[in-house]
C-alpha cells in the first residue's frame, strides 16, 4: 500500500474516534481522549522527522494551531464572565429575537461563545413550555449558521483566515446565504413556536403574564475584552504578538470577573481543554492528508463545485468541520496548481476562484447542524438541555425527524441558487 495513504490513517482514526466514541463509550472517552489524540499525533511526527523529514512543515502547523487555539480559548474565557438571564413571557416573537441576536453575536463571540452565553437564559425563559424543537433550532441558528459571517464565527473560517483569506471576505461573499438561511429558520421556528404556544393552558399563560419582564445582565464590562480580542485578529506580525494580546486580555478578564458570575454560568475549563487537546491532534495528523489531497485534487474530483459542496457538507455532518474545510480548500486550490500553505496563492485563489471558496465555506459551516457531532457546540447545547430535564431526541432521531426534514431541502435550494454548475 502507498505509504502516503498509510500515514493518513491516524487522521481518519482520530476523526472517527471523535465522532463515535463519545456516543458509544462516553465515560471511557472522557478519560482516554488525550492519549488517543497525542498518540496518533506522535505517529505522524515520527513520519515527518525520521521517515520523510520536513520539520519546517511541522513548525508551520504548530504556529497555525497556536493562532487557532489562542482565539478560541480567549473567547471562551471572556464569554464565561458574562451572565445573561431573561424573565417574563417567552412569546414566539421574543424567542425569535433572542435567536436572531445569538446569530449576530455568534460572529463576534464565536458559535461556541454565543451558545454558552445564551442557551441557559433561552431554556430558563421557556421552561414552562420547553420542547425539543426549541433546543434544535437553537443548534441550527446559533450553534452553526449564525457564525458564517466572520472568521471568529466558526473554526473552519478561522482556519481560512489563518491561511490568508481576507477577514471581511466572508461577510461580503456569504451574507446572502446567511440572510436566506437565518431568515428561513427563524420564520419556520416562529410558526412552529406559535402553534405550540397557543396550546399552553390559559392559567399558565396568565401566571407568566403577571411576571414582570426583566433582563438580568452581569459582567457587562467583559464586552470590552471581547472587542479587544476581536480587534487583535487583524495583527499579523510579528508572530505571537496577536496571540499574547488575546490570552493576556482573556486572563485579565477572568481575574477581575466576580466568582459569582462564573458559578452562575457553571463555568469550567473542561470544554476548552478537550478542544485544545483534540485539535492539536487534528492539526498534526491532518498534515499528510492535506499533502495528498493537494497533489491528487483533480483525480479526486475536486474541480467540481457541486461535488465540493455536497461532499464537504456530508463529511462536515459526521466529522469535524474544521479539517473538512481545510482539506477541501487544499483540494480545490490544488486543481489550479496553488498551495494552501502559500498566502499569495490563497489570495490569488480568493480573487479568481471565489465560488469554490464559497462552496467550501458554506458547506463546512451550515452542514454542521445536520447531526449532534457536526460542530462542537451542538453536543454541549444538547447536554445542557438534558441536564435541565428535557428529553432530547437521540442521534438518529435528530437526523431523521429534524435535520433531514428541515435543513436538507433548504440546502438543496442553496445549491440551486449559488453552487450548481
């Protein structure tokens, strides 16, 4: 067997582990995932240091990982210091406005930060009539599609920015898709929510009606660090200056935030620790896969916009969306003889073949909502809802009853409008 294919197996094994093991052996996975991630990464490092020496490529990958995790860590830390709660009557219109707000701020805090900030107040305000569709539309809107407009919004787009895609490219080129998808989801949610809202017994509605509308917001000063972190994204040289600013700002925010706010948010470092460990393994094991795809992109059929959109979307649904994005971006650029590791090539690709990048970007973000494992916030949102006592649909029920019925037909419309060759 071709050694270049064999060395891709650690990458495939890691992605499959992330997708399957938390579902079938959750407790074992929680204890062992660091060993799996580091062990598979070590195999690839041995390859690049002793079998096919290329330490420069490893160093470049580590630099990209540091930039990537610094932003995620900083946003996670600061957003944990903001407490937000709504009291009063959770009408369908108010729910729509909260989801729309989350979709907008997902582009500033990231889909993970926005989800963690809003999921508890969303559940609390709807607790007297909370149903699974509330949480599922929250996943659709805030956990995934909302973050389509900036590199901060979702990890795949951040990887593109790190590779050289201009910061505002996503806002300019993906805004029509964002508006259509968010609009479709919110309108559909409104009619579903109104239908069930009207079935709430009148005595319960009257009791809620008597409660005064109240917005409780604590840690509001942490919005300033969030904007400092977002602004530092534009610093590109020297290396590590941007990252030092982000992490220092986040640590200062964490230090000055009252402990009561973190307690009320149930804040802890476990989620970001898991992300940091797993993505280190992903970044390293992904290197040979990116090389292979770049060299063989045309024979893999990555010269077809339609194939890129649907294949990247399918893989995003069941595997992690960040490596899916980078692999398909690498393949699409390889068709034109361009390298994803060369910022000048990335800029040339952005300017001349933007439709390929749009297809990769859209598929890697919005298809993450198709399953609980398509994007990092999905499972966290589900777990919080279940912890609050809501019986959520299982893995396959979620797909069959919700994502295939609600999302897939609309994704087909997006393909017809934007990506059909």
